[in-house]
C-alpha cells in the first residue's frame, strides 16, 4: 500500500518594504526619462536608449512585485507551482515579481451549522445545531492539503455534529443513570466534546477551533408532543411523591403529638379514620369540605 504524501507546513518568507521598492522604481523611471531626454537633444549616443529601456523594465518589474496585506492576513507565495513561503507582514510589501501571490485571511470566522435531524443515543430523533468559531492556523495546510478549506470546515462540522448527537442521550430517562451526561443537562461537557472532535477533524487542514457551542436542541416535531406529555407526567409524579411524603410526615407528627400530650386516646380504628381524613385533606389538589359527624364513629 503506497505511503501517503507528507503534510506540507507553513514556512515564513521575509518580504521587502514596499515603499522602499517604490522609491527604487521611481529612481529607475526618472533615470530612464533623463537618458531619453539626453539622447533626444543629441547629448548622448543612441546606445544609451538600450540602458533607458533596461531601467524602464526594471521599474515595471519592481512595481509588479508590490502587494498589500491587511492586519490578520497572509500571502501564499509560489514560484512556477512551487511553494516558497508565507508572508504575514502587514502593509505594502514587495517580493519577486514572478511569485504568484494568494492572499488568505487569518481572522476568526463564525460558522452557523444548519439544523440537523439526527438520532440520539437512545434512538430518539432530535434537531441540533451549533455555532463554531474558527481561524486558519497553518496557511500551507489550508491551501495545499484540501481543495477548499472553507467547504471542508462546513462539511466536517456537520459530520462532527451528527456524531456528537449519537454519543449522548437528549435527556435523562428511566433506563439511563441520572449521573450520565446528556445533551440538555451537560451543556459544558457537550461543548468541550464538540470542540475536541472538531479540532481533530480540522487539524490536517491547518484550521484551529476557538469555540463551539450548541445553538439549537429540541426533539423532532414527530415526537415532540409525546415527549412533552412524558415530561409533564414525570413532573406530576415527582410533585405527587413529595406531597405524599410530606403528608405522611405531618400525619405521623400529629398522632405523636396527640399521644404525648394525652389529648385524646385513639384506638386503631379511630387512628385509621384520622389518618385517612388527614391524607385526603393534605394530598387533595382541590379544597376539601368538612363534614360534621353528629353521632359517634360507630353509630
């Protein structure tokens, strides 16, 4: 199996101050014009025209080698298809006029991934999206290792987001341990995992991930209503459980207080009736109406 080609990394290239080279070009052009004037007035031999033409070509070549770089920008310099280096110096610069100069931005960029419909760890369809902040770290890798590094970042970000969603459940469930990280509850852990996976995918393209966060997370429309009813049922069960626990504690405290202060002596049947009445009052979700018993418990 043939070995893969070695990865090409950025090499710095030192350019020359463009203003200095403009001065050189102007000096050459002025000298050439002076020579032409002297030849025209018969003060010099026509052979000087050759020197004037040479200086003019030099001035043109100098001007052709000028280029400008803004802050946080770089230029890839190639000579006849061969990579010579990367210039990160800002301002007006000059390099060999035969160099092909390709400018590339080093600024931070935002990628808003489209909303994707994927299955989470439990197989439930969910909608998920993310925002990724990235920048070019190695210009040579970004240009020569992939065809289009911007398209590469977009496609790999979607792939990483799909893979991330399949690794975590959307939310806690009965068959999932409460301590397990989920997409909804483990926001920071999920963001860290997404950033790490994106960095691994972008490394060969010379791209650095600065931040990655989920921007949209929801159940797919076809199961959203079912999951909403499930969450409501779980909330009702949890609330009822707390109400019953509190009611039992209050009934136990009431019976204990009555017994300790010897306010009334209750047999088992009267205790059962009292407990039943108290639980109805405490656990009911509606206002209770008292009923006055004119007789006794047994008649």
